C-alpha cells in the first residue's frame, strides 16, 4: 500500500482517485491506514470504500475506531456493514463495544440474529462457544454428493468456509466431516455417509480456547466443529480465529511473565493511569514479598558487620539465581503451552533440571572461585563461601523454575505467573539463607 500517495490524495481532496486507489488495496492495509487517522478523517475514507470490502475493513479496525464509526455512520450504512460481517466478527465487535454502541448495533439486526448474539455473549469468556461461528455448511448424511454440491453452491456466499462440511443426522448430531475436495472427486450418486470421515475431532462449547489452539496445532486443522452437551453441532472454529487466540494467549503470557496485568489496549493508545494501574498491583505484591529478603539480611546483620565484604557478593548471587530460575521456568512454560510436558512428567523435569543445573552450577562456581581468589585476592574461605552458595543457588533455582509452572498448571493457574518476577523473589530468599549459613560454616563467623 502506497501510504504517501493516499495521504497526498486525501490532502488534495482528490476523492475519485482515492476511491480507485483503495479499491485495489487489501482490506487489512486499509484498516491499518484508517487506524492512524482521527474519526472524521477515517469516516471520509471509509465512505469511499466499495460495499464489498467495507465490512472486511471494518472487522480489522481497532475497537476504538469501530465504536466511533458505529456512532458516526447512518442507520443504513451500519446495517450494510453488519449484514456483511461474519457472525463471529459481530460477536467479537459487541464484546468490546460500549453499551450505547451495542444498543445501536443490536437495533440494526434481525430478531433471530439478536437472539443468537445474546446466546453467544452468554458463553464463558475464552471458551469455544465465545469464538465459534455459525456460518458453516451442514449436510444430511443421506444426501447424494450431487445434492450436497448444489447446496454448497447455493449457500456458499454466506458461509465463512466451505472447504470442510459437516454431516449431521435429523437431530443435528455431528456424524462426520467431508471435504469439498472429496465431494468433487466422488461420483455424483455417492452418498455423503459413504465418503465422510467418521468419528471426527470436535470440541465442546465450554472447552478453553488455549486447549483448542493446541488441537489445531496437533492435527493441522483449518476448521474444528463445536458441539453442545448433547453432541449437537452448533458451530465451527476457523483457523483465523485460532491465530487471534494464539496471539492473545501469547501476549497474556508475556504480560504475566513481566508481572503486568494483561490488557487488550494498545500501548500507544492506552492511558498513563491505565498502564500504571496494570503494573502497580504486581509490583506491590512483589515488593511486599521481597521484605522477606530484608528480614533475612537483618537477622544476619551481625555476620555482615564482622565480615563486611560479604555484602559485596549479595547482588551477584541473587541476580544469578533469579536468571537461572527464569531460564528454566520460561522453557518449561513454553513446553506446557505446546503440550510437550504435563504434570505427570514432573519427575522427568526435575531430573533433567538437576543434571542441567549441576553442569551450569559447577561451571559458574569454579569460574567465580578463580576470579575471587586469584584475581581479586580475597581469602580462601570467602571465595569458597561465595562459590558454594552460587552452586546450590543455581541448583535450587533451576529445579524450582522447572517445577513451579507444572504445579501452577495442576492447580488450574496460569503457569506464566511462575515466571521471572515470582521465581526471582523466591530464589533471592533461598540464596541469602544458603549464603549466610555457608559463611557461618566456612568462615566461622557468629550470628
């Protein structure tokens, strides 16, 4: 997309040329351009779009701009946009809109569609029901292939995907799946039940979207049927929705790993107070938990006063322990998300991290002993104390980093909360205890 050319056409108010330029541009690129404009400018450009692409562009706009345009356009324009939006995009739109905008949008939908939308909005957040679409092709299993293809031709314009169709019985129970390719290659007088895949993979309306993303990855799916508690087909989830889910879940995990409350707001558009509120909660929790390290240091104050140089190595020990724990936790969290490890594998994870931490711990301890004793010329006992502490701190940090995410998953918590900040806080306290008791043993100081 030539942004400079479009900006120039807008500035010079050459709207006829601008309309032609937009007609040859991808909807997602137009939406990106509109997101950078104010509402009035965006409305001018939006009204230049052909009806065929206006709804596609609208679906890619930011939530704020969608809300703004919904209030600025007239009733007919809004009805046209909604009519061309896929059903799941309508539901996503309504979930993010202010109440007054939702009311206006619902007024421009049919009674049947309003009931369906309300039903979708009642599904639990982040469940299969909340992200599925009802725009799929269902076929009676007794149909001939010829009849099925004719139905696809007739209904395809209103369906989100036609490449996989779903065979059902008279009570809408899911019986199987059949691809468009198989139908095209089959004889017209073949019956659907003879070419369909029996016992298809499916999910329930209340299944979690993160687990569903794992199913898509495992089986390389483009679409996945969704059934209710009576095994009746109620919708499908398409790959484009799962890509959004993966992005959302990954973003949420990154926030939690950095001890920030997840938010759907864009960083640039989010308010200062909103971002501060998202950060301060975890900072307060970690700050309070960090008081334990302060209590430990105060309880060994006499030891520090007798050998003041011990204080110089505390930052290095705490930082190395925190970094070691973070490495292990992030790798295990990734493996959990990808479905590579589960709680039943905890013994394997512990054994692997013990071996890894032994190698890493020995390497770091020897390096630090040589540096402290030979280069910095500290007494042997101090070099031994620091190196001994470093070895066991790394060992404990890596084992904790591997185990705690699995424990969190078992307790139905997000493993990401066990990432860097929380692991660091725990390891800091452990490292100090090992350090001071080591000093008592090796140096002979008294508490």
